[in-house]
């Protein structure tokens, strides 16, 4: 069964990049901390429970797919832009932070699309964090969306300084 996780992938990538910046000489640590940052930020409710229901009902499948694609393309643009900034100096640590930051959702998608049995535990583990609060008290989607933007904009401002 499909699950929604509409915490923006670009947010996870940006937090991962920030971790890489904080540990420029410790790329593997950046990877692990980037991975942990994903699970921890997923705990913050981001208003995707209703989308999940629409998804199960089949009424909003196209919209959900379009959303994920848009988020994926924005993430690619973010990473391309990021690598035209000062991070070029410690790009391995930043790459590892970003990789760790987005990996959990990649594993979740692998499980949901290809039913990779070995990932079942991880799928549960991921949604244990994701649904910790939102399973009972989720926000309306517009509020969750606005909160994510409030987090994302300053983060991008910091990370992409020097790119333009
Ligand atoms: Zn996630």
C-alpha cells in the first residue's frame, strides 16, 4: 500500500547539504547525520494525511504523481545550483549529506514500487517517525505547505549564497 510523504524532497536535500557544510571534513559522518536529519524532520507534521486518503481513494493519483515529479525536478535544480556555489570546496561532504538526506525516501519508494522485501522493516521504521505526530494530529495541507516554505526559503538563502 502506498504511503504519502510530502515533506519536500528538496527540503531533505537542503538540510543534508547544510549538514555537509557543518562537517566539511567528515563526509561519512555527514551521510549518517543527513540520514538521521530526514527521519527527525519527518516527525514535524506536514499535512499529507489527507493526500494519503485521496491517494488510496484513487481520486488524486495523478496529482500526487505530478507533485512528486515537480519536487524531484526542483531538487535536481537545487543540487545543480548548489554546486555552483562555495560548496565546491568541500563538495564530497555536501554530496554525502545530500545523499543521506534523500536516501530514506528513495528506500521507501523502492519498497512501494518494486516491493523489495528486504526493505519492509525500513519502510515501517520510516513511517514510525513520519506518523509519530501526524498519525493523530496532522495539519491542514496548506498550513503544512506554508510551514515547509518558511523552513525552506531561509535554508536555500543560506546554502545558495554566492550562486547568483
Ligand atoms: Zn521521508
